[in-house]
C-alpha cells in the first residue's frame, strides 16, 4: 500500500505514491459523523533535511492532498 522512498545524491526529494484502495473512513456530514467507503491513498515524502525544511515538506504534502481532494475534471 505504501513505501518509503530513499533519496540518492544529487536528489533532494522523492514523492512516494501508494496504491488507491477503498477503505471505511469517518466523514463529517450535517448533524454528525458517518462511516463511508472512500478511495484512499498514502503519500510519503523523503527529502534531504539539509536542503528542505520539514515544515516546507509538510506544506508540499498538504498542497498535493488538497489538490487531489478538490480535483475538478471539468477544468482540465
């Protein structure tokens, strides 16, 4: 489902993309929470901390996550 990529010189970072699998997850709806089956995927980011700060790496992963969750096929 996921792995941890290993960077080699001169690479700075590698984004690992896991398999998309259906999983039960809790989602918020009006009036409470419910369990739904949704496609889920793990993303991992390995980076050289001498060049990329951990906060920037986290912000990059959040940007990728938000972009995938809000992807609009009609705008492509």
